[in-house]
């Protein structure tokens, strides 16, 4: 979670300061942020893709394909529901045992939950117990993701030069297209290399096993920073320690709500251009899944290129103005989305490529757009919970709601869903602007 601004000065923020051996360069922090986030997104996208290609047949064979996919998407949402709980548990562990212990436990749980999914029996072997085990593993993923908050994005923003905070805020988000690209690539390889029977019997398990190796690499990349004296020193200087919820909510809980809604348009778009369209194509044209997944790989590459552009533009015009402009761009995209997604392969290609570019441009600046409003000693916890609520409100149920409504009322429902997120974002940004103006007057 990146911070838009701060009253603290970093060792890199002025021309008269010089680096010392105890300073952490933004580039060093960025490496840990990107690797860590990419591994987390990989785990989640593996589950999302499997919710379309695998779980309806393996865990919900008693239902038709559409209903089975809806059931799988409900299990998909569980991780986002429990993520705030994981954040609070992780912070309690941090208070007693330290950041490195919390991060190690969280990533171990994330890796074991993901690998455990690849070992589960299907409904044919274990009946309803298989579904409960899948749900339990998904809850484990959600708890782990919440608990893995390490404060590195906030520390990255605080160490960034004031005129490049948009650029460094983008780096933490870059893990999303990278994680999606790797997850989709692995699944596409397995899906296209095996016949349907082998894929549904054992082939689908391979991407879940791959997650463990990726998580090990990510763990060491992040621990390399977290366990150092320099990291602890910088965290202490900026008061980036867990705050108690009973203190945070009465004092500044409204900033969590505003921050979550300020990013809603981007977070809603997130799963509506990644997971949902794959389900729509798989249900309407199963033979075209291979080609569509290849198009999504290209889209992920487009998003990865667009994200650096978001940092450059946001630093020029300001992050709040930028987020407002991107929300309106998503609104325009929403109006044409039904015609593109329902327009055959050319239209679907346009939907994916334009949608991913918008995702890269908007999501690159969505994290922590208003977390500078938090007082320093609330910022660490406030940033984490703001991200949790943004995922819950914007992305958790997006695939299941969009698929259900679109199957009943047509793709126009997709437009209305996205437009509702755009309205929420614009209102939240407006409210945040007025709160900041009021704060300046009071000062």
C-alpha cells in the first residue's frame, strides 16, 4: 500500500542530504515489493483461472457448468472476506514475535494452502468434504495474504523523492500483471498440452505445486529486507508499527472507508478483465479458450507497460486528479464493454487489450491514494485495512455478480456494475478533497 504524501523527509528527498550505510534505497525496497506482490498475485490468479477451467467439473459436477462456475466464484470470494481478519492476526503476531516471524508464517500458510489445493480429492472421491476442504484452503489463502502485509510499499513511498511518489507507488502494483502473466502462462501450457481427461485428472494440479517454489523465492526476497537493521530503523523512524483497532477506528476509521471507495473503480475492473471474461468465453465457446488465454497474456503485457506510464502521468498532474480521470475513462469503457465482449473474437480482443491497458493505468495508482490522511502511527495498519476493504468491496464478488447478472440480463449488467464503481470512486475522491481542505482551514 503506497502513501501519497508524508510529513517525514526521506534521505533521498532533498539535494542537501547524502546516503549513509543505514539508508535503504527505494530501488532496493522496490525489488522486495515487486517480487512479493507477484508471488501473491500468482497464487490468487491460479485459483481464479481454476475456478473457470477446473473447479466446476471437479468439485461441482452435480451442477450445470454455469451454476458450478458461480459456486466456484463464491469460494473465490472467501479469501477477500477473511483478508482483514488475517491482517489483524498478522499484526498481533508481529507485536509479540516480530515482522520476520509474521511474514514467514503468512507466506508459509499461503504456500501450503495453495499447494494443498493441488492435493485435494475431487467431489467424485470425497463428496461434499472435497468442497469444504477447498473452501478451507481458500480461507487459508485469504488469511495469509492479509497477514503478509510487511509495510514495504509504505516504506517505499516514504523513501521516494517527493516528485516521484507516483512512480514508486506504481512499483508495488506491478506485481499484479506479472503474477497474472505467469499464472496464465503456466495454466495455458498445461491446458493446451493435455487432453481434457488428463487435464481434469491431474494436469490442473501442476500450477498449484509451482506456487510453493515461487513463494519460497518471494519469502527470501522480502526477508532480505525485513530482517535487516536498516529496515527496522526506517520503520521505527516513520512509526510504521501496528496500531490497535480500538484506537484506529474511532480516530480515523473513516479514512479506511474513503480510501476503499476511492479505489473501487480500479478494483472492480481488476477481476472483470481477468477472471470474469474467461468464464464468459469458456461457457459460450469452450473451443476458443486457448486463443482467449493467449490474448489475456498479451493484455497482461500491455498492463505491465501501462503501469509505468501511470507513475509518470500521476507525478505530473497529481494522484487524485489522475484517479478521477481514470475513473471516468473506465466509465467510458463500461459503456462499450457489452458490445466488445459480445462481438466475437475481434470484439473480445478489443475488450481484453483496452481493458488491460486501463487496468494498468488505473491500478498502478489505486493503492494508498488517500492513506496520507492517516496520522503516522496509524498509517501502517490503516494502509493495510484500506487495501483489504478495497478488495472486499470492489473485487471479491465481482466475478460471481457479473456472471450471474450477465447470464440473466445480458452483458449490459457488466456496464452497470462498472459504472457503479466509477460513481463510488468519484464521490470518495470528492469527499477526500473536502476533508483535506477542511483540515487545512482548521490548521
